[in-house]
C-alpha cells in the first residue's frame, strides 16, 4: 500500500493522493490562525513564494523525519533568516503545526494515532532543533 513505514512520510503520501496542491489549504489555515502573517507576503508574486516556501519546508520535514541527509538543515537556516525578517521564533515554529493540522484535516479518518504521535514528536524535535539556533 504505502512505500514507507514512516508515519510522517505516510501522512504526506496520503495527502498527495487527495490534494494536488497543499499551498492554499496551508496558507488559509496560517492566515486564519495568525492574521498578522498575511501582511508578510507581498501581493505581487506571493503565490509562487508561498508554493516554493511550502515545498522547501515539506522537503526539510521529510528529511528531518527520515534520512537526515542534509535538507533538514534548512530548518535552522530559515529560523535564523526569519529572525532577521522580524518573524518571532514561535510564529516560525507554528508554521510546522499549521502543516500538520492541514494534513490532519485532509486525511480525516486516515489520521491514525501513530501518525498523530509521530507528528507530535516531530514538532517537539523541530522546536528543540530550531531553538538551538536562537
């Protein structure tokens, strides 16, 4: 059924089978939960920026959760870059929870306790990892 046994990877595989582009779902949730973030994106070309940012974040999440071949380091780099933009670290970390919550809603009944536990652990690990760069 699923090529991977990693619950994080499985959650993205299941989401991909239901939705070709997570970008609108993720950013709508982000803007609803943190309205102040909407002003952080310029109006011209922001859809490309959002899509690219989400794609890079997903790639980093998958590497962080699986092989740790190097792409996960983007998390620490971007945490520091976002500090420079004036983005509070808590808000930077909240983006990962927004992705999780978007996947959870999209998967519905297929959001298993194993996937939920893996995401809880992943978010704690990302928080610790990004916090170490502060």
